[in-house]
């Protein structure tokens, strides 16, 4: 019969969730990059602008670690791509200028890696900003209900940090609670620092207003109700603008895609009847280019524009 200690150990083992292998790999890779280059990058004052961007993206990494990951990834990419280019242009094609191709391809690959990291960081900030602003009206409404029960501001923050919905705004309140309960800061300072780190202007203004209300002793419940109404009105205005843009996109699609396709098709039939060509393309080649090139491109661009406008209005 198993002992009590064995049973407790088994229960602890079962209760502990296993981390995904991808997160373990990413964490180990970041730690290796930091030991290799990051410690040197973090010496001194560091890049404060990049540190603020990383915080706004919700990343718990230092600028030195970020630079180290970019540097090591660029080196590995350059080595692998150069090896493949060497095998293709020197071993396969026996080109005497193979080294120029290797240098060109390696340079383009490194530039692509650096640009990809910059794009991913900017994209993460933008996505987090959109998610925060999407959840803000409902969070303010919930805060207003809780404030009407007479709970203190710190109790409100702790209650909001324990939610299992609206993950973006819940994460912001968890940062506030971490600063107060772990770092020992007062609630006003925690709100101000979290407001500085958030990528959303609306959330930043709400946290600053809450900090001022707590400092001056105003009516938090009344403020939250009015702020929630203002944010909802702004959200309705943005959605109304999206509907107007949608009608514009529809007009563009009808005029450029449908009418344009029809005109090109008629032109192709006329070219076939006259037996001439356009830019060296006969009627059949022009129709193939229209069917498999221009039409999918136009439809794809229209879908992308509508998706971008919808994500901002959501």
C-alpha cells in the first residue's frame, strides 16, 4: 500500500501541467542567446525606446535578449543559406561568380530576418492594442458594477485580475496587482506605470484617470459609468465609419473588378477577331492572365482591405 508521502508526490505530479515543447524550445533558445550576446548588450543604459516597445508588446524580455535573438538568428540563417547557395551555384552550376550569389543571397536573408523581427514586434503591439480596446468597454462596465458594491480600489484591481475572460485587460490588471503585492508599490504608482506600458491610448487614459480619481478621492463608480458610455459611443462611431467604408469598397469592387474584367474580356475577343497581339500576348494568353492573375489579385486585395478595416472597427 502506497505511503502518504508517495500519494502526495503523485498528486503534485499530476496537478502540475506540462509546458508545451515549443515554449520550452523558445525559452531555451532565448536563454542561450542571452548568455552568448545579450549580457553584453544589456550593459550600460540600454535601449529605452526598445524596452518600452517590448513592454507594450507584452514581452517579458530585455532589449539585450531581443538583440541577441536577432543576431544569432541572422548568423544561423546566413550560414545555412550560404551553404545552400554554395551547393547550387558552385557545385551544381559551376558558376565562376558563385561567391557573388552567395553574398547576395546571404545579405538578403539577413535583411529579411531583421525586417521580420521588426514587423513581428510592430504587429504584436498593434494586435494587443486592438484587443485591449475591444475589451475596454466591457471591462469598464464590469468595474462600475463592482465599484457600486463599495469595494476599495485595490480590491477592484484584484477582482479584475482573477477573471477568466477578456485576457488582454485581465493581464493589465494582473500587472497592476504584481506591482502592488510583489514589488510593494502603491496603487496609484502601479496604475501610472501600467498605463505607460500599455499600447492603447484609451486604456492609458482610463488608468491615468483612475489614478487621479483615487488620489483626489472622487466618485469612481460615477466615473466608470460615464467612461464606459463614452467608450461605447466611440466604438459605435468607429463601426459606423466601417459601414461607410464597406460601401466604398463595394463600389470599388464593382467598378474596378467586375467592369474591368468585362472590358478586358471584350478587348481580348476583339484582339482575337483582328488577329493582333498586346505586349506579345494573344487573346488566349491574355484571358489566361486575366483569369489566373488579375482577377485573384484584385479579389485578394479587396478582401485584405476589408479585413484590415474590420479588425480596426471590431
